[in-house]
C-alpha cells in the first residue's frame, strides 16, 4: 500500500481464524486473499462449515493444522482463547443469521472481529451486538469493501473539502442479473441462502447489495438519512425475499441549506448487469460520478466547466487515494484490493489495540459496528415503508 510500511502497522502477521468460507463458498476465498495480500494476517484456525466433514476437508485444502479445525464457532472461540498462540482476530463469512451469535462468542472470548455484511438479520440483534462491542472494547470491522477503493476515498475527501458545495442530490445504484430466474430451486448454494428469510433476514437484494449502495452513499456524502420511501418487489414467482428495490431518500439538513434528496436502486433481476454499482453526487458547485466496473476513474464536473477525469495516482489524485493504492497509475486495482484495504485498516486498528487498548491514527478508516447497525435500520425502514405502500418512514 502506497504510504504504508510494516513499521507503521506494527510488525508481524496477525493470527486469525475463519468462520464459514469452506468448500462451495464464494466470499470466504475473497477474504483469505485480502487478508494475505499485504502479509498482515496469517490463517491458523477455522470452523469452515456447519458440516463437520466439509469443515475438515476444507481445512485440509487450506493447510490448517487438523487440531485447529473446529466443528463449531463456539468450540473454536473457547479453544483459541485458551491457547498461548491463539487467534487474535476472526473473519466471519457465513450467511447472515450466523453473524451475530458467532461475533458474540469471539468478542466475549477477547478476540477481534472482522464480519461480512449485513451485520445481522434484525435491527434488535444488531443493537445487542453493538452493546457487546462497546463492553469488550474489541475492534469490530464490517467489510463494506467499496468504501476502501482509492477513488471513493478521493470522492469523500472532495465532498468534505467543499469542492461540490452544498450537496443536493445523491444517487446510488447496484443492479445485477444473476437471480433473474429461480436459481435457488436448482440447489445453488449462494442463491438458496440469500432467498431464505431464516438465513438472510428481512432483505433479499436489499440486504445483499442495497446495503452496499446505501453505505457508499452515506460514506461519500457524509450526510445523515432522515426518512425514506421504499418499494420492494419479488418478481420471480415464489421468491420469499425482494429481488428489486427502489428507495427515495430525504437527508437531514446541514446548517441552513435545503436538505439533500437521494435515490437508491438495487436489483438482482436486471439482465445485462453483472455488478453495476454506481454513485453520483451533485452539489451547488459541481458533481461526481464513480462506476465500480471502472474503479480507477472518477468523473468530476465543476459547474460551468468541462468534465474532468481524475485517475488513481494520476494528476489531481489526493493523498487519501494514494494511501490505499498499491501500484502506479494505469495499472488496474479493484475488488480484491478494496477488500485488502479493509484488512489493512483492520490490521492497523488491531495492532494499535495491542498497546493496552490503543487507537489507530485518524487516517485509518473502516466500517464499524455503528455502520452495521445503521445498515440494519435502513433495511428495517425499507421493509416497513414498502408494506405501507411506500409511506415515508423515519430511520
């Protein structure tokens, strides 16, 4: 990472374990790549599947010590907390319903947590977990990975510095097409649990990708949401959770300016879209546009002037973008590097915590338990609004 050295981040690798992420999983492999990209973490333990045989086979594939391949996260938390060489952190990469109980077990065992999103299946359990994080004082990182893309950090800094003036409009969209047909009926694992309210919670596309779109809008704009009007659909017959979401947003006023408005569209039934995350922000002095499929570029348009293309590590790039960039301009960085940046920030926080609960520098930025709670409040408000025919609902 440009601007980051091992001395800055505090020495050798952090021992970590993983819950979930075994054979047949997608996101677990992404987390493992991200964790080792900067040599900040080493995987030493795992409860890689709820199926004991699959867990054992998965651990063998990853070269884990068989003695540190566990049948459950509860067993793992208890055993690792007792070891002198036990894990310092755990990555939780399971379906949503396991996030809170697993995080609770490790936090109470004195182990830092890196958890996939959304945080929970209900707002109530998210709030209970937040209380545990506060009580234990452990580092809790939520992997909203898009917040760690260099040009997203650039956009956030530009907004904060007032280059766009007073923010008026925020638009975020995240369309996909992979659930256009009833993929869950074929037994496809990733589709099956995302379509099951018991595992995914109240949101389908809303929880899976809508929370990304909302989190990114909030992260870059710096605005706080006041209320929303949501329309949730399940277009595929028999599907229990939404697969298409339209949300209008009203943000809280900043000073005496007119409150900003926004829109979010998230869909998993939009043919032609693989992973179409986009963000647009417009203010009284200019606008910004970022597209995840082309993440090294940020379009900036000062009002009344020609459109400007800002590039990662190119002319006009800010230090905050360079800090989370690894290679010179013109070489692509994207999804895996964004995840790795979250892990790098987590490593800085964990190493700071080694020093009797110390805090990392102010430049260290990552999604926290508070972001997770807000994401669940967003889901709950959307579901409530949609059930009332799009009634405006306070967050």
